[in-house]
C-alpha cells in the first residue's frame, strides 16, 4: 500500500461527517426525488423515512466492523475479514465500487441538468453530458491534490449546502403556510409494492455513509469516531430529506414532480420563490453535486487501490506513470464519464440501487456469520437489515421488470460478468503463483 497517500489522523470526526454528508446530500435528493415520487406517490416523503430506517439498520453492521477493523480500504477490507481473499470478497467489493461510480455519473448528469435550468434548457440537451464530463475532469484534478484540501473543501461546502437546503425548505414551507396538503394529495395507481420499491431509490440518498468507512485508518480515534460520524451523517440527512420532500410536495402536485423528475427542486422553487428561488436552488444543487462527486471519487479510489494492492482485482498501467492510486483515479473517472454520456438519470439510479442492495445483503450475511468471532453484533438487527434490503430490492426489481426490463437484464448481466470474471481472474493469478 502506498503509505504516502494514507495519513493517519488526517481526518477529524467532523471532517468524516463532512465526507459522509458531502457524498449523501447530492444527486440522490436533487435528481431522484422525482423518481421516488413516481413510485411512492404522495407518500414519497415517507419513502425517505423508510430509506433512513433501512440505512440505519444497515449501518449497524458497518459500525461494528469499523470498530473491530478500521481501514483505509473500508468495506473492501471488511469483506476480506469476513469472507477472506476470494471471489465473494472481490466481487462484492467491486459491486460497491461500481455502485459508487454509477452514483458519480448520476451526480455529473444532475450537475448538468440543474446548471442548464439557469438558461431554461431541458434535460434532453446534449449539454447535460458535456457539463457532466467537465465536472468529472475537475473532480479528478481536485482529488490529485490530496486529503487535507478535500477534507477542508467538503466539510465547508457541506455546511453551506446543508444550511442552504434548510433555508430553501423553510422558505418554501413558510410561503405554503407549513401545510400538509401536498403530502395527503390523492394520486391513483400507487400500490404497497410500488411504495416499498421506491425505498430502493430513496436508500441511494443515504448509502454515502459507507464513504466514511473507506477512510477508516485516516480518521482520528477511528474505533469510536467512525460510528459517531456514520450516525451523525444519517441523522442529518434524514432530517434534510424529510424537510425538503415536504417542501416540494407543498409546491408541486405529484404529476408536476414526476414531469420535472430530473430537476424537481428547481421546478418547486419557481412558483413559491420566483426567479431568486430558482437561482438559489440551482446554486445549492451545483455546490452539492460538486462536493458529492469529489467525496465519492476520493473514497472509491482508496478502496480500489487497496483491492489492487491485495491482488483481488486486475490492474494494468497502460503505459501511465505514477502510483496505483493515481491510476485508479483515472479508471474511475473514465468509467463515470462513459456512464454519464450513454445513460439517463433514471437508468443510472436503477443500476446503482440494484448493485448496492445486493452487495449489502451479502455483507450483512457475512457479518452475521462472523458474529461472535471478532465482531460483537446483535443478530436481530442484522436479520432486520437483510430482510429490509431484500424487500426493497425484490419490489424494485418487480416494478422495473414491468416498466423497464432492459435495465434489469443489464444489471443481471453486469453482476454475472463481475462474479465470473473475478473467479477467472483469481484462479489465473493463483495458478501463476503456483507455477
């Protein structure tokens, strides 16, 4: 491992919270709120509450593992501790890494979509992926600068965007007289299965807490501060999402939210706060997406570098100079750029949700098996997390299978390629060692 890139005690508790909320408060609320409303109907604010419950149950296992095994590899190292250096560890870690890269492309397209609202340009414009690619290039440059700049930037920017979101939501609710009429508005065609499936998407707004574990060995007093940072981050985001979804439902009908699902917050600002509200919302969205992308690339590059050092994933220099970590930054950004160009927001979000939930089920099962060995964990909470994950994933796959079967097929194909590809790679490297 390249020790120069991993500085012990370089991230404080609030720096870790800044990284967590920096990744969590972004595209998953600015872009996905419309997709969640499409599945959950007028009860979509409660879908975010459900997502928070699933995230809280899921986070329990991560906190327990982080207490026992703090590492800069985060969840990748957790899988090594649970399953050993094999196909399950490598494949599951890659699922997590790819779900994070998918989120980065989601963030990039959201950045483009909201920025163009300033010029009244729709989400179908070719400028959306162009701006998204520009953001990802900028993120690469920032990540090359190192930990301390990233921590200072994401922590400060997180405070600004959280304050901005709260201000927007309170202003919108004040104009609407803090009415609950939007939450109880009628919308036909919503089922219990559709509502449960919506939680798979709303969970994307919380899964960024895993970013904190990816920097475990760099956090001050990691045995206690990793858990604290995760709990604080989830609590802050749950409050923000509930407040914000209430504000949006007070401004727009469900049909209007769905029609503007790629830029619902900007659309909600127009009738309530006028042009100033629109400009303010877009500014916060831009800040949020930039910080999310920086924090996510920072975390996934750490994890994939660790997996490469452990010979769990293939790596090639392709003639590039520099460290493995620098190479991983290049590969991550190139893959995110590719997804940004060829996929729309809805399909990007769907892939991310499927990959993350499958990975988390595997992780929770592993912690349950490991319980009592080096990890002290309550089995009831672990079972609850797996059941909630499985329910959300099953309902989401059922809904997507009916509305967009291609994305379900693509997800299955990608998952099979990852698992069988890793099995082939590990067998080949094992044979090379033997010879």
